[in-house]
C-alpha cells in the first residue's frame, strides 16, 4: 500500500468524509450524521472525538471515527457494567469505512492500530467499544483482529441487533 498515510482529519475534511460514507456505507452499517461527524472532526479539545483518515495523494481511502461519549446515556460502558467513574475512560469506534477499491488490505485493523499508537492514549481511554451488525463479517473480523471481544448482542442505533464489542486495555488482548 504505497503512498498511504494516516492523519487526524480536520473540520475541512467533512465533505470528503461524507462522500466516502455515501460511497462505502452499505446496508449493514449505520451512517453517521453530519453533526455527529462535525463534533468528532473538531478534535478532542473542542469536540467529542477524532476522525483518523487513511489518505493517498488524491483521496481519502478510509476513516475511523472515534467518539468520546463521557457519561452520556448511550455510553456502551453502561451496557458493559462500568462504574460511573470509569465511563469517562471509554471510547466508541463509531464508524470505520473503507473505500470499496481498498477493501481487503487490512485498513480496518491498521486504522485502529495507528490510532492506538498515538491518538488514543490508554491512560485516558482504557475501554474501547464498538457495535457491529452480526452479518457484517468483515467488521466482525476487524474488531477481533485488534483484540476486541463480544460481550453482548442487542438492538442498537438503527433498531437492528448488533454485537457489542469491548477491549479493556489493562487486560491482555482479547481478554
């Protein structure tokens, strides 16, 4: 994958993120709203998350949208049984989209690994959470490949059953 670089995206990338989402979001995914993406693109100092992009010279090939839910009612840490004081240490992988021409190249895993190495410090974000439709086998494999495991299955977001994934960074991968 020559010519690929990873970078935090800024609010100016909203159009490219929305365009990729329109092209790559299939029926097994829950699209992110413009306001939700804007909040993450604002960055952690202003907004409520970050968006990491995989870029080539000419285009956005993939992105990882990460939300810091704090103590919001929809924090998946509540489903997991985290005590109130630990909810601030949770993050959600709310969207991982890869351009159809770039699928099968490990970008799902590489985005999460890149974010973990420099964007998501474990001293602040101990718990990783995500939801995936069970039929979305590529995303299920991607979550498992970064040491996450399923802790529940229940309707979320769009009313469809979803697998709820977690990774506690203080435990061994997959533990």
